[in-house]
């Protein structure tokens, strides 16, 4: 059965192509920075936005015209799996990612829910046998069902903690079965709205207990994928516990969990936190915690997670610069946690949107590689900090200075001379590299 009949396999046609159903920049086999673009970019399709979401918003019903809309319940779940592999293959996307509740409907009990899941998981397993597509990550949806009204691992209700544990246990078994490269924890409703009813210390302790149990269980069953935490500052709760990269890192270190986790950083979550995407990537990178990326972009005029497809070349370039400097993403990838706008409701839009995102990151990759080869920022930065390469600066960084020696130096050093930071000039150079692509 074919779901996207009018779409053929998407080919690379080059920058001059006018064919909307072709890549202009993403050429999977082209080598950039010693690896193929496919290996560097490790694109992944988000099941929830592409196959499960219907386009509904708080003001209106779903709009998405999908070839599987005629089905319901388990038939719908099966049709989505069939359609998903057709889309992965036609786009040439090497990975996909899902929440447990994206792929199969909940039953009336946890047991029934797990049985539904088993049917779909074994169907996915069969597809994976005859396809090169791999699972980048799976995760547990512990935010949609009303039982998670007060959170999951941070719920005030211990029965909910237990339910969430059962769900992640199943998720880890699924990850092992499908050979998932990573397992993600996004703290859906792990946060709070008001301290008036919140035991902040207990909730954070419980979150750490929960994550430790997950680490222990993965070890017990021999699942060796990378664990990832996905920071987000707000939405749905006012104060999400994993606010940003630095907060999450500090939490993991506080509870001795940092060696078991890396971060999955999402562009739109970075901007919601008041950071740039590259700030979050850099913070993770310099701490050895850059694990994977949710590739999307926010709307600077809107204050929520709009999850748009990434098309901003400035942002994809600076993101790829961090990823290349990190030596790549290892087991991670660029997962399009992105949805077509509610008004882009035709099935073809699923291809056009991913092509736009894949091309934007391909341009970002090529531009970042040239910037790195020419040491554009490295030279400027080395020059800006050159005072630490000799003299008193070298004494400071090599631990030979103290307050006494520094006071003596300052007293004798009558004239401090600063130099321009030249940020406008650097931005102009960045533009030159972007246009030259
Ligand atoms: C929501 C998150 C979510 C995670 C997976 O804002 O981005 O989609 O990526 O649970
Ligand atoms: Ni995400
Ligand atoms: Ni998000």
C-alpha cells in the first residue's frame, strides 16, 4: 500500500534546481569535513509531529489531510507505521524517533496499553529488518494523559510515580528490542506552577531517584544506548525543572548522575530560555555533554514552543559549528522535532517541510566547515585573549599568580589598554561565508 503516491524518492539536484521535491544542498554522499553529509547530519523524523498530530490548536480542530485519516484505533496505528517507513525511505532519512503513545493507542488498563504497544513494536521491528532506517531515540509520553496532571516522577501522588516507572521500564525494553541509539527524558510536566503547594526538595529528589532507577534498569537488561535529558524552561509548567543546559547539568552533578546522561538540545527550547541555540550547544559541548539535537526553530514574535521547521541559515550554521567542533554528535542526531503549520495541511507538505529543514542544515554544515577550516573565529578569539598567552596572563592561567602578585603588577602597570571586540566585523565575515555557499 502506498500513502504518498505523488511523491517519488527525493533526489539531490543542486542549488540551481527549481524542483520543490528535490534537495538543493543536502547531498547525502557528499563528503564534508571527512564524513558524508548523511553521517554528519544524522537526520531523524519525529513520529509525533509527522504521523500522529492532527493540527488542532487551542482555538480549533485538526486540519491535517492525511491518507491514514480513514482508519481508527489499532488500524490507524498500523497505517501510520506503513506510511512512516514510506516517508523515511523517500526522504532518505536514516533515523526516526517516537513517544510510546505516538505509535499505539492507550487501552483501558496499563496491561492493555502494553499489549497494543507490543503489536505495533513488532510491526516496526519487522520493517526495520528490511530497511536501513534506525531508531534515533524513543521516549515515554508522561504528560498527555490526565493522570500526569501533577507531573510524573515529580507528581505529589506516589501512585503516579509508580505508573511512570512502569512506563519507562517498558520504554527501555522497547529501546533494547529496537536497538535505539538513545533514550530521551523530556520532563513533560516535571515542574511546578506555585510554591504554595509544592515540596520543591522532595520533587527534585524524586526526579533524581527516578532517573537512577532508569539507569539501574537499563544496566540490568543490558540496554547500552545513550541516556539524554532534554531541557526546556517553561510550558507546560511555569517552572520546568530541566530549564536549560546549565541548570540540567548542575542537577545531574548534584545527584551524581552526570556520567550516565548527555543533553538533547532543542533550538526552540533554547530561545524560550532566553538563550541562543548555539549558547545551549556550546554550554553542553564544553562540558562534554552534547548528545543530540531537536532541530527546529521558534517564532521570535511568539512566546511558546512553535516547533517550526528550521530554515534560518544563520542559526543552522552556528549550530553546525558547535556540532563539528564537538567532533560530531556520536550516537545522537538532528531530530526534526518540528511540525508543519496548521495551514500547511496537505500530505505533500510533510515532504516539502523536511526538505526545507534538511537543506538548511546542509548549508549550515558546509558553511560551518569552511569557517572552521579557515579558523575564522578561532583566530579572532586567540587574538582577543592573547593577553593570557604570555606574561601576567600566562601566570594567571598556569596558577602562578595570587592576589599579592596581581596587586604588585596592577600597581606598577599604570596604563590599561583594551582593544575592540569587533563583533560587527565578525558578523560581516559570517555573512560573506553564508553568501559564498
Ligand atoms: C516538547 C518536547 C518533546 C520532546 C520529546 O516540547 O520538545 O517533543 O522532544 O518528548
Ligand atoms: Ni523536543
Ligand atoms: Ni519542544
